[in-house]
C-alpha cells in the first residue's frame, strides 16, 4: 500500500511545530521557537506559551503544507501531541487538530509527546523492536525498552531534574544564553574538565535512576567560592566550570546506560541497539560517552539528526502513522493530558 501522508502538530512546551511526513520521508518540518518570548522570565511562562501557540499554529500548518507541496485534501491522518506538557499549549494543538479533522473528515490520532521522541529512530533508521531508548530532554530523562509503538517498558529515570533543565540552569548561573545546553557545550569545548570535580549522583545506588539537582548546587557553590576568592569569574573559569559540569552529566548518563543495557541485552535482541532522543542528545560529549559504553557490549548506537532530536512535529506525525497502523482512532472527545507517563 502507498505510505500514509500525515500532518503532525506539536505545541506541548515552547516550540510550535507542524510537519508533513509520508512513510519515512519528512516532506516538511516547521518549528517556531519561543525562546525569545520567555528569555526575560528565566523559564517558560505557561500563559505566554499557550497564547503564542494559539497565534502561531495556523500559520505553522499553512507553511508545513506549502513546503511539502500538498493540500489538506492530500492528508490521510492528522496527528497531534495530546500530552504530556503544559496544558494550555497542548490544548491549543488539540483544538487546532480537531478543527482540521472536523472540517475535512480526516482521521485524528492523539500522540504522547514522549512516544514521539522514542519512535524517532524508526523514522530515521528503520530500527526494529525491541531497542533501548534513552530519552534526554529539557523536561525528561528516562530509559525505556521500546517493544512496540504503543508498548514501552520504563527501566528508570530521573528522580528530580532533567539534564536539559540542569544545562539551562547552569547557563543561567554562569550568564550564558538560553537554551543552556548548546551554550554550555560550546564553553566546555574550551575548558578543562579535570579542574573542578563535580559529584556523580546515585552511582553508588543500584538501578537506572538518575539525579541532577545536586550537581546544580555543586556548580553554584563552585561559582560562588571562585567569585568570593577572586571578585569575579574569568572566561577560563566559566569554560572549566562548564567542562566539569558537562563531564559529570556525561559520566552519569554513561554509567546508568551501562546498567540499562544489562537488562535490555537479557532479552537477547537480534540487533541490539541503543537510540537516544530529546534535545540533550544533541550534545557531542554525551554522545561520545554513550558510544563508548555501547562499544563495550557490541551494541549499535544511533542518534537521530539534531533537528529531529529537539522538539518537532515530524516525530509526532511519524508516531501518529505508527499508531494509526495499529488501529488507533481518536475523535472530537480527544482531551489534553498534562501528565501522561508512557
Ligand atoms: O527535546 P527538547 O527540545 O525539549 C523538551 O522536550 O524538553 O529539549 C530541549 C533541551 C533544553 O534543555 C536544551 O538546553 C537541551 O535540550 N539541549 C542540549 C543541547 N542542545 C539542546 N543540552 C546539552 N547539549 C546540547 N548541545
Ligand atoms: Zn520534547
């Protein structure tokens, strides 16, 4: 059968996105970020986010259709993030998708945002189930065994902050631009990771759970004691702090991955694979740490291209196609679920 053409919508956090995906081809993927709207507030403001999503969704959809060179009548399925996330934003997307579905009679599929991230490696790499997924973003950090498009087994996750959130807070502490991950990574490249020794939380405990909030406190202390000693931070200090901080996150993620792999490999998968997704998967040092751990057990390592790692609607469209193929159909009663574990 001809592959389905799916329109995807995403508005669960601070990116408004629409995309058209046909089979494994991304025909278009439009993302309007809101970073500048929230910059002055030191974090995403839910009301501002919801308003911006409501304003931008229509034009985002129009642009995605135009770039894909298709009309609404060419769309077989409309997929929308229906949770988890900020309720106002998720509602904006769900309302928009329902309106389009009702007006055109096109089937509607509600998608879990996390499933969108977790299924991305099947869009880009044809990955077979079961694979091990490390989802690391600004809001999430968990190890999942993906058994099917609607079947994920959680092995562990963060008990406090997500790494992306930690990177963002670190950047704020050091006066670097948001989003913090790319800023800290750029600084870390110039820095010496051995100068400051940051803690590796929870490594002494069994299992795959992680913690990042103590790391943030350790960074704050190191910064303040340097500032007290010298009256301020040099560029060298900032680079070294970033390098040490990033190395701690890299090491914790690598060690917990080593443990998650033990559980996963016990399933004797035919082609063992670790896939990463989420914005933090863009970090090259972290990727390097994960690659090294995979090499130890002959596990394949795959990471989607950066534009599909961070929030986007192509992953929602693709996940929607997978769920539609399994028979999922939603209607105008589809509701927004701000909390929705996989
Ligand atoms: O997946 P995503 O776009 O949104 C969420 O669902 O959270 O991830 C955004 C997060 C931000 O916290 C950002 O700082 C982080 O991903 N990030 C990075 C890098 N690029 C983005 N963290 C570390 N290194 C990077 N290069
Ligand atoms: Zn996300």
